């Protein structure tokens, strides 16, 4: 029988474990598990050796356990099984190969797991490469070129990459909070939001807009906006990260319990708190001007990622501005050079960032310097330069220039490029008697040198059309004196409309130095002079829309209950009450400025209109200067402004647009002046000599 003291000790140990063990487990709770899927696009590959690439991102705070790949594919029924193969590469390293199994089943599936050791933080590249042969060579024709038209591999869009991971909790720093806030899992799953107090004021909305714009610019999930909404304690049940922008007097009680009023005297703060288990970055101040400045700091992603602490104070002297955008400049295409390896078609793309209102002007040039292997078939190998997948020039490779070749090209103005674009160098590296040679990874190769440059000249696109959006609200990457006129009723649809408008504008905004102003109610015309206006709401609850109804292309009928027919479209009276409209007109308040109406008879229909300019994926549906949309997704866009006859360009205009020509003309003029001066001096000299001889 046990001693009573032993029993007491055992019971005490049991109670100790019962009381404290759950606490210990909670503190050391394992990171949350998740899965992020990336779907491949429909791809059709043809040719003997062909490949496609798919990119997917791994966040810095993920611990990847595995990556699963599912391929749905079809292959040519004429393929020779024993001579054809498909190889999958992860970040340039092969990890799986298979031979096509031809049978009655048209579409085939492949499921496999990528070793976690091959996955890197940041952008990963999956390459699917096919070696496809339809003809079984005989001894007589073993080295003859083959017809590749029947060699094809199709990958369906149902194919996907699934990253399985555990997420490390948000650490106690603004830097780490920012990483989690814009993480693709956070955005995709709707676990984040930027919130303002329900009784918010214009400065609070302005500061929140700057913060939203900066975060939208770095959001990797282009089809999911970052919500702008009003704060409620219920948000902590569905979110993992929040940003709360508010004047101190409007902060909820649970925040005031942590941040005291004295903490924001003569300053603003960005302070990371834990509210009911949710990491919340509070941006607050007693001073509206400092609150706006703190919002601009939140828009400066470079600064935000450098704050390795839970608190940042913003004073009147704090530097928060991003550098100005230089839109006409010389850009290197690559920092250290890029190597392309393997035979057949190989390409490297370079992304060029340009403000949305700027287009490429005359005189923009490319100089591509490159080297390549000497073992290619120089009769069949060449390099092609493409801009936005449109070829602008090609050159055959040659053995004499293999160690140092180059191309100089002028970008044609007929491409009408505006905003961001892509320059691509595509090499076709053909080998002699390729069907007789084993394919080696390192043969052949090409290398794009780091001194390859783009000389970029740009000009404004200033016509008030959605084709030029986001002009006029952004100019050279900065908000262009924008005024948002809000409806008198602020409901959930209004905030969703703001979410759409500023998520896309934020993607184009390259600086945080522009100006966005919020107004509501009955306004004086002087308040809208010199401003680019965005009016959101209906005829009944937005005074600017009601006052300028006669200037709209899609106008409201008597009483403002719905849209009526115009010269472009017949609108049934009931249908006119169930549609939203997006319209871009000249500002009635000052010449040279614009007004965009995001409007509908009810808030939900104005929200439908805002979705058209909520992402780049929907913006393509809008052109001209007026559009309508309905709940079924039908979009009709029109141009109402008459096209102005373009004045023929003069020789002087062309010369003034070309800095290189101006320099040449100046040099030629100087030489001509010197020649004329020399002639004058010579004439005077010989005239004097002649007069002396006559004496």
C-alpha cells in the first residue's frame, strides 16, 4: 500500500499539470497551417523541344511543408512513346520526368510532390519542358530535320500548384506586420482591412486613403482589393491583421486604454497593438495634419519595412515622402546580366514601370548588348526584340560577333504604349544536326549584358477618356489634386466603392506626395475649382451629380429615379433604375480639369459602377468616356466626345521632340557659323590685299 505522503505528492503533481500544462501548450501553439493554390493558364506547346513557365510566390513568414502539383494535359496521339518525354523543373533543377502514355483517355492527369528543399522564399519557377517526337527515325533519315507541326502538348487551366505551409505568427514589429498584411494568404482569405472610425472626418479618410494606396501598390493578389471600411469590435473575429486610422477622440475605448492622450500630444504614432488576439496597427494623433502625415508614412513601403519596432512616432519634422518619379530617363534592363541556356527558343522578359498617364514618345531607343555560344547553326539562329510581345527587330547571329554583339532599335510610336510595359529578348538557338546530338543543359547559351539600356522618352496622354485612365487623377505617378465628393448617406456600399477606386489608383500611384481631399454635403463652387473630381453616389444624395445632371452623358430622368435614353442607347425606365454608370466629363468648375461620376439610382448600383475601375482585370471593359453596367455583369461603353482632328505635325515639332536631333542641329549650326565667319575673314583678308596691290 502506498504511503499517504506519496499519494499527496502524486496528486499535487497531477493538479499542477492540470492547471499549468494547457497554458504552456497555448503559449507554444504550433503555427497555423494553410494551403495556397496557383492555377496554370491554358497553354499549348508545339515543336520538338518546347517549354512553359509558371511562377508562384512563397511568403517570407511561411514554413513550407510540401508543394503539390496537379497537371491536366493532352498530348499528340502521334507521339512516339519511347522517344518522347516531359520533364518538370523547379527553380532550374529537374525533379520529375515521364513518358506520355497514349491511350483511349484524351486528357491525362499527373499528381506529384516537390521536395520542400527545392522551394525558396519569394518567387519560384515551375518549368514544364517537353521533348516531343512523332517520327521514328530510320537509319536513312536519322539526321534529317523533322516536321514539328504534329508535336504538341496542351496544359489545361485546371492544372495547379498547391503550396502547403505553416504560418509563423506576426512578430511584435511594424516591419513584420507589413509583411503579413500584404501576404497573399492574408489578402486572398479576406483576413485584413483598413478601418476608420464610424464617425470619421475628412482628414481621417485622407490618411486612410494614402495608407491604402501604398499597400495596394505592393499587393501581389491583383484581383483581391484591400478593404477600406469602418471599425467594429466584431472585426477581430474574422481578421488576423487590421490597420485602424483615426483621430484620437474617435478611437474605441479598448485602444484608448493602451494609448493615452498624452502619447499623441504634438505628434502622431503608428503603434502595433494586440486587440482581442488580432494584431492591429493603430495610426492616430490629436492633430489632423500629423495624422495625414502618418498616413503618408504608411504609404511609403520602403520606410514601413525598415521599422523593426512596435512603435513609430511622427513629428512635424519627420521625413516621410517618397522620391519623385523621373519619367524620361535611361534605364538598365538588368543589374548583373542574364544567362539563357538550352537550344531552340529561349527568352528573357524585362518589366518597365511607367506612370499610367505617360506614353512612349519619339526617340525612345533600346540598345541590347549580348554574347552567345559558337556551336549554334548561324544560318538558322537569331535574336528578336519584342515590346509587349510585338516584335520590333531581329538579327541573325554570326560567328564573328559571338563574343560581343549588339542591337540598337527605335521603339515605334505606332505601338501606342502607355503605362507599364515589357521588353523581351528572344533567342532562337539552333544546333546543327540537332536530331543527331544529345541535348545538354548548357548547350548552347546566350548572355544579355548588364550595360543593355533603354533610353526612355515619354509624353502626357491628357484626353479625358477611360482609355487614358488613371489620368486625370494621377499625373506622373502622383495624385493630381483629387477631390472625392461623398454621398450624404455613408453605408457599406460607399466604402466598397472607395475600396475599388483607390485600390486601382493606388497600384498606379508611385509616390505618396499627391493630394486627395474629401468633401460632402452642399458645396460651394470655389471648393471644386482647380480639382480633379470623383463624385460617388446618386442624384438624390450627391449634390455635385444632381447639379451637373444636364452635363452627364447618361442622365437621370425627372426626380432622379433612374437613367434615361440618349443618342447612344435606348434605356427602358425600369432598367434605368437597376444599372450603375461610370462617366468622365470636363469639370464644370474649371477648364482643364475632369469630373468622374460613379453613380446609380441606389448605392448598390454606384458600387457596381466602381467595380469597373476596381482592378486591371475589369478596367479593359471600359473605354471612351461613358459606360453602364448591371447586376448580370453586362457592360456597355461608349465614346461621346467627338474626336478632335489632330493638327499635322510640322518639321519644327518633330525636331523639338527629338533631343538627339536638337543636339545634332546645334552642332551643325555651330559648324556652319564657324565656316561663315571664316569665309568673312578670308574675304576681308583678300580684299585688303587687293587694295594694297592696287596702290
